[in-house]
């Protein structure tokens, strides 16, 4: 009886993984979770002797794995496109993505400033990310927004920005970047991008990264 319950739990777990995968906005996460669900479903099919279920889910797992390989192996083109602080497109972009932005930075408010550093990150010519920062004395840049639209949150844009384009910041005299942690999800993103809690901030809500 106990073994039967274990097998049923495996089936439920597989179903849950498949259902959760369909809720993902990121293609990479969708494929990863769907892959896990297909593998578990294939195992479930073998355990109950339902070989058609096992075979079809094994095929789905292979398809997901192949799609993930192609995503990772694809050569994509990233570009920084600076824009005016008061451009109409910028205003429309912020308005359209306002709810999604506040998921990660609930206190974000954009106040156009002529001195602001504003640029889009184009991924294969799609405006997939938006960065807004304000330079401060001493080579410090305060980040008010570092946002990536749904479907492109596989960290490639952040890696391009903070690692491959570090010279871009250096050329502007920036040696240190500061950012509010926002929500726990945004804090995890910052840590993955090489940020750490700023030692000068006793609250632990401020993160910093030295441009190397």
C-alpha cells in the first residue's frame, strides 16, 4: 500500500511540474520545469506499466533538452542604446511595464532628469532591458532601475551589462554602482550579478558592485 502511495505521489508531482511550467513567462524556465515534469512523468509511466505515457514524455524531455541547448548555444547580439531622459518611447515603455517593474522595485518612480544615464539594452534588436542611473560624486552610479522584460530573464542581459560592458561605465568615470535591493527576487538578481550588501549601509538594503 505504501508503495502505491509513493507511485501516486510521483504522478501528482509530475502533473504539478507540467502545470507550473505553463505559468512561466521565461521560455528558459518553462523549458526547464517542463523538462523536469516530463522526466518524472516518464518514470511514473514506467512504474505503472503505462509505456505509451513513458515514451511520449521521454520524447518531450528530449525536445525540451534540445530546445534548451539551442537557447544556450545561440549567438545573440546585445547592444546598449542610449536615449534621452524625456523621450516619448521611454515614457511609453515605463507606463506599459509599470506593474511588472513594481514587482521587483515597488518604490520605483521615474523623475526625468537631464543628467540621468538612460539606455535600453537591445537583444537581437528587441528592447529587452532598460537601465536608469544617476551619477554621484566620487565615481559612484546610483541605479534607480535595472529592468528586463518577461521572456528575457535568463540573466544574459545582466551579464552583458555588468561584465562585458564594464568598460562602458569606466569610460564615464564610474567605478562603483549602488542599487536598492527592492524585493527578495531583485536582491537575488543583484547577488548573481556580483553585487553584495554595501558595508556602509547598516540596514542591509543597499547593494554595491565595484567595476573591475
